[in-house]
C-alpha cells in the first residue's frame, strides 16, 4: 500500500516507521518544512502542505491507498482546534471521497469525555465534552462517522489517551518541579497510553478496523493522581510534592478510560500495560 499520514509528527512518525518496516510506502504531510530530514531518514516521503489552507485538496497525491489522519493543533483554543481537526480533516474527506480507499483512520482524543464522577468510560460511551476544544473534537468525529455511514470513505476513529514515550516524559518533570503533587483533586483518575502501543493500535485499525467504528488506545491501568505522584517521587528519590492547602483543585475530567474491547478485537497485547512499565525509561532521560 501507499499510505498518506496527515499530521506526520511525533505519533505519525511512529506509525509511519511501523508501516515502512513491513514494506509499505508512506507519504507524511507536515504544515512546515521543519522535520523534513527526520521523515526522510525514516523513509517517509515528506509533503509540505497546510491541509487547512484554501485549495489544499488540489495538492494531495492521487495514488494513495489508505490514510491515517493524526492532526495536532498549532496552539490551544477553539480556533486552532477547528483548523487542525475540522477544516483539515474535511480537506482529506473531500479530497478522497469515493476513491476506493482501503482504510481511513482518524486519531481523536479521549478528551471528548468530560465525565467528572470517576466512572468508567469505554468505546460505547456517549461523548460528553466539557470544553470548547472538546466540542470541536466531537464535531470532527461526526464528520468521519458521517463519511463512513454514507459509504464515501471507509473511515474509523481511534481515540487516544494521554500519550507519552521517547522525548515526552513530561509527567516526571512535573513531579520533579513540584507542579504535580498531592493535594486538592489528587483523587482524580489519569489515563495514559505509550506511543508504541498507540501506534500499534492505529495500524491495527487501518488493517482490520471496521468503517464507522470507534476504538480506544489506552493502557490497562488508569491511575489516581496521588498514586502516580508517589510512585514517581519514590523513583526520583524525593518526597512527594504537596500542593498548598489553599490551592484550587484543577477543573478537569475524572474518568477511567477502558480499551479492552479494542484490544480484544485486534488481538493486541500491550507492550506497556501501565505507566509503571512505560515511564521507566523516562528516569534515565535528561530533565
């Protein structure tokens, strides 16, 4: 196959590397030339294109068999999210409508769930966006699912929990710097997925996913913030940071993301079942 990875950044490169290793040809779309050399070193053909720009569809290659859309906004806020997740995605869906694609995977986020009661959330749970950017994510998902329902594109959705992995162990730095600690809101559940397991799930969805289906990429063990803080602090050899008693608990979702249905369907055995396995390499990385 020739696979177009739209948004070929940190996760997209991992997906591209996995596809190339098994013999696929990969084109990686980036908004700017930064990172061109890194893509070429992996074997990914770079395509510098802003998919949210007017007329971008006219610059898309014709000889594409499948698409992986891994959008990432340039900034926070509704406007940036709309360009990255809605406008750019529409360019792809319109540009490859009724083209006989073998697969189309869109990577969304478990941020579509705004539940704050600590309850369980899985692939069948109805999204409950709690912020403006989360509502944009839901709009983007609806675009993909509508295209699948209409039969114009064999599209499916993979929702990602908090990604981490090589070069991205920020949660360790937050504990080291005292920005993540014990105190108000530390009973909140946190959900993670190592980049390697996320990439494997995306590739499985491309190969064996069903049009119109929703899948989750999340590890098998959600963790409370307090437990994560203590575990990281122990390995750093420091006392767990304690936030001021008067600190306001952050307004954030509180739910346990589950992905067992996705893993069972794709036959995925996680390389990093929990943060405990995945964060180990982060302690040897420079602060």
